[in-house]
C-alpha cells in the first residue's frame, strides 16, 4: 500500500510516459519511487524533491566521463557547408502562424520544428528555465518534458552532462541559449545524442559574440558549433548566424548599458551599426576583398547562432 501511494504521488507530478524514461544519472538504471523522491534500484543513490516539488536528479558526487577524439580529420565535407542566414523551411511540418511564440524563437527557426509522430511522443526542453517553450511544443503535438539545472519553475532538475533519461527517449530536443553555459559542451552533446531517438531532431541556439553572462563558459563560433555537433554524431542541417542579434545590439543591451531600456540602448549604437554596414558594402570596392560581402559580415558580427541537426537512423549509422 505504501509503494502504491508513493507511485500515485509521483504520477500526480509526471505522466506514466515520463516516469518510464527517468533513470539514475549515474548508472542509467531504473528508479524506485519513495515518499521523499526516488532511489536508484542498482547503485542506491537517493534523489529528493526540491523545494518547488520537482524531482532533483542533479549529480550528488563526482562522475567520470570519457570521450574519444579522432585527430587529423577534416571538419567540413568536401562539398563545403553553407553557414548563411537561416531561411524558412520550404516544407514546415507545423503551422505556427496563429500561435503566440516566445520572442527569441524566430519564424525561421520555428519552421524547422517537427510535428509529433505519435500520441505519446516526448520532447525535451533542455535548459527550460520557466518553461516558456511549453505551449509551442505542445502545439506541435508533443508531451513536454522540461529540465533545468537550477530554475525553481523547472518540472525536473538535472545536469545536462548526465541526463537522467533512457537512451532514445525523445523525438525532439530543444535547447535555447544553453550550450554556452555548459562546462563540458562535448559531454552535453553526447548526452543529447544518446537520449534522442534515431531520426529525432535537435534544434537550438548558442551565444557567439554576446558578452560574458550567467557563468557562460564557451561561446561558440560557427565552426565550433558544427564541430561539437559533428563529434556527437549528428547530421547537421543548419548552423546559421542570428541576423537580428548583432554583436553591437547584444553588447549594448547585455553589458555596455545594463538595465537600460532596449529601445534606448539600441538607439545609442545604431549610428555605429549603420556605419559598419555601409563600410562592409563599400569594402568590396575599396579594398577589393572577396570576403567583404553581406554573408561574411553577418557571420562575423552575430551575437548568436542557430542550429538544426538530426540523429541519423540506425541504417544510416551503419553506413561506412
């Protein structure tokens, strides 16, 4: 009777689908639900609930992780890779035109959101914060799973370096402005790949020329973003600069003039922003540099990057 009551208590917080995929972040074995939270059936590690009521699956002790890197290989394919501004997906799976979306999710990025394939399809909002992406993800047909390291509004607390989920649990993973806050980004990418289903989609953004903020570790260039995705095993669809979030606007609103209203801080740097665009436009004529084009200007001066990637199918993974 006690065990049944404990199971019912947890099911009031999480659906059966979510409870079925939660595992111990150390040994990846199943959990036993207790009156205080959960306990690993194998290593006996205990996980209590946070003050918010969310199950706290963050690491309690050190965990060793090993990754291998193959040196001497080329990063980009022989055919090259287009790091241009993100364009609308010509065949979007979901129509968000009549849906209110968070301001930092661009129309172009939203056009790559997948539609849930099954009634029980799960998606993970990694670094979910206050779960502001929940409505748009549910609109696409997914059951929402939000995980964050320390947000009091997160449904689950956990570490992106050791995700507390079974392999191949999610059809879609979203991670907005999180990767720069990860101490070991290659480990996070490997974990995302592990818990994503074959043919699942990984969409997100990462800081580039934004100022240091919130204990950010590694702000990514376009090549760095591509490299970390490739190392994990993803098929990379897009790595694109955020055209609407330039370094000048990012720096002015986040560092140069903190707490200043955005319209005012943007107005302060607007003359310089316009001048630099004119100079780049004239650059190809004045300096005769082939690199002085609009594509390179945006790529070299963006505050952040978008990315879209897929986990290959099992048959694709077996190909030489």
